[in-house]
């Protein structure tokens, strides 16, 4: 692929990503309004699972050719990317209000799922029974979310009297229309991310960038591009529940469904490398845990907190690149982060949470 073709693929990919993200957000909002379901629920399920479809396809394809261990790196890298880069970028565009449901249930569940991945992988592999436990966790989560949505819908239906019965056919048509928009949007996102990655890889090769760096950056980000487009466009349009729910729901889907389903269909256990157990999975857990204090600060993600997430992602990618190249600066960077930057961030977040709690108590 020449430079002109690569540039055309990049432009076409970006256009499809924007169009797909716009249609997906519109469809999700239409479904939520017609079904009288909170947009957060749609973001946590329909949008989140839909945008995670590329990760699922990559993992199942890897399992089919006997490389199921790639699924772990795909999931862990995607989860870190989702929180640090996508949530950070979305919060920079507009401060994101956080639902109390996320703080009480969904984010703690994301932390539990992340820790569970570490525990099942301590022996160096995910066995079939462990994969079945993960997948059962997804089914339980979906059941709880569905029952909670029905409960909320029933409450709103009671307040509307007989209007619900009269508008049910129109509501069903609106839901169907929303699902069609979501389906078209997901298709455009898939094609757009594929074209964009192809174009970027071609340009990087023409510029002399090594295959290793391309794999650690462009290809690793490629499967998460649907989440990028959807969450950022949702933030721009003011659909903050969809923007945040997409990230949390995608992370849950990645661990519980992708690894669970891949572990069930592959004939051998999914191998987990010692490097992933020592570094990448703990980083994923730390990123999930970091969401709680940040979400607690006024139940919103402020712009400075989004900038902090972005900074950490840049450092994480820099460490991966330096480590892959065998550069001695990788150890220095890790030491600086562990000994200085992360503790300082923790202190800042604790002070912010305590101050916010005191302000809340005073207002009461």
C-alpha cells in the first residue's frame, strides 16, 4: 500500500468511525427513550457489548488457530486503554457526571472481575471450568441489569398511568428503529477501525517504524477504536451515561465474556504469561481501582482527572515500548512512577475525596 492509498484509508476510516459512532449513539438514545430504560443501562449492555465485538472476534479467531493466549493480552490491553485513554479523553471534552449505580455496583464489579482474572491465572492458565465461571458471571450480571431495568421501567410506568399500554406498539417500533441504527453504526465502526488501522500501519512502515512498535501501539489500539468513537461522540453530544457506561460495560464484557467464551471453545487452557501476571494484569486492576476514588469526587470525572488518566496511558505505552526495545530507561521510568508519581496521585485523590465528603456533610 502506497502513501496515497494509506492516506485514503485513514481518511475513509475516520469518516466511517464518526458516522458509525453517531448512529450508534443515536440508536442507543432512541432505545432508551422508547423502552423507558435508563441510558446508563443501554450504555452498559447494548453499546458496551457491541463496541467490544472486535475484541471478541480477534480472541475467537486466535483460539481457532491455536493462539488463544493472545486473548489475554488483547483483553488486558483493551481494558487499560478503555479507562485511561478513552475515559480520560471523554472527560477532557466535558466533565462526566457519574451515576450512583456505577459507584455502588458496576465499578466494584469491574474491580472484582479484574482481581478474579488475576486469581484464575496464578497457575499460568485459564482452565475450562474457570472460563465457565467467568462466563456465568456475565450471565448473572446481565440478569441483574435486566431485572433492575424492568424495576425502574415499572416505576416510571406507574407514574405515567395508562399511557404505557397505549404507546406500546409505537414504542416497539421505536426500539426496532433504534436497534437498526445500532446495527448499522456497529458495522460502520468495524469497517472504519479496520481501514484506519490498515492505513496507519502502512504509513508507519513507509516511515521506517519497526513492526514491534506498530504492534504495541497501532494494532493494539485498533480493536478499541469503536469504544473511542462511541464514548467521545457520546460525551460531545452530552450523553454522559452512555459515554461512561460504554467503558465500564466493555471492560466487564472483555473479561467475563471474551475470556470466558474463548476458554470454553478452545481445546487447551488459555496460557497467561508471567509478564502479564507480574505487570499488565496488576496495572489493569490498579486502573479499575483508581476509578472509585475519582468517581467519588463529586460523582463526576473532572477535566484534571481525565488529564491524569491520559498521562498515565502515555507513560504505560512508553514503558511498553522501552521494555520491548530492551532500553535501560524502562526500569528508571517504572521506578519513578512507582516511588513518586503514583503515591503522589493517591495522596491527591484521598485529599480530594475527604474534602468532598466534608463539603457534603456541611451542606447537609
